[in-house]
C-alpha cells in the first residue's frame, strides 16, 4: 500500500524534478496511518455495533408503527368505557393513530401540509372540548376525521402498491390501511347516525363507538351477524360499499403483495 504512493505521484508529475525527501515523508505518513488503522481494527474486533435507537427504527419502519396504532385502537375500543375517562382514552388512541398515519403518508412536503391542515382542526376541537367541556358537534369532528383518513389512506395505498420492494414494513402498511378503512367507515357510520337519527338499529341506544367499529369490521369482512342493522337508505348503500371495498382490497392488493414477498424469499 505504501509502495504505490511514490509511483503515483511521480506519474502525476509532482516528483519529476523533486528530491526524494517528499516521497519518503509521504511513505512514512501513510505507514503511520496504516498502523493506526490496524490498531483501531484490533481494538474494535468482535465489538457489537450500537443498536438502532427507537427514533431511528420509527423513521425506518413508518408502516409498522402505523399498523400497530390501528390495531391498538381496534383492540382497546371494547375495553374502554363511555364515561369521561373513556373519552380521554379514545382521544389519546385517535391522536396516536393520526400521528402515525400522517407520518407514514408524509414523504412529500405538499402531502405533509395537507395532512397537517386536516389533522390540526380535529386535534384542537377534540382536545379543547375535553379540556373546557366545550360541546363540539360529532358531525363536524367526524367529517374532518373521515376526510383526513381518506386523504392519508389514498397516499398510503399508492406508496404500498408502488413500493420498489416488498418487505415486512410494506406488508404492515397494507394491513394497517385495511384497518384504517374499517375505522374510517365506523366514524362515517357514527356521523350518519348523528345527522340522520335512526339510520341504524341496535340494542343499545345511543349506539356507542365500539358498536360502530364492530359493525364496520363485520361488514368489511362480510360476516354480518345481524345484531346491528342499517335501516336508512343511505346507510344501507354506504355499508354495502364498505363490503365491496374490503373484498376487493383483500383480493387484489394484499394477495399481490404477499405473493411478491414470497417470490422474493
């Protein structure tokens, strides 16, 4: 390694008319650098690299955290009561969902601006209503949340379907988007019932949020247990559209991604 320095310098014309002293100094300096590198390598041999921090993992796997936030909202909803404490828990879960969803869909500046512009009104209205006991119509916050979810979901759908490689994070994005669709439809069902009372028939009145989420999941998976029914004309059409969307989503996108992932393996 050190012997290649002088011919290289000589070829470039730097040492054609020079004394050999610069060449000797250069060789000595390079030899010292080699010894330092060998000493550094021997001291660090066998050392395990520092583990990835949580922030680095979050930035590198946005879809995974997005999927976990969707799953947490769905699994915890039946356990949350309809009292004031339950309202705070719901706000926290929905806030986490919005933060992770916006992060997963905000690669471009324009997308980030639009997503934040939709998320901030919901966050302000939702949290202020809890802090100052200010009544905010469900129709207003629900419509904002539905618009935000549709915007973010469309971007995530594009990113997942056009991903250059299919890995576990990409699959998590596809699964998280499937759950986001169910949550969005559940919110829209609550908005429909708020705007047009009597659009849904259920044993519990008023219908709690967990029941809307339950109805949305059973509709999207075409289970249809029948214990909560859409009775309004628009509610029936809208529930049918969710069943069609869920069937096509599984049949087309998820099946394609899973097949590409298996092919890669």
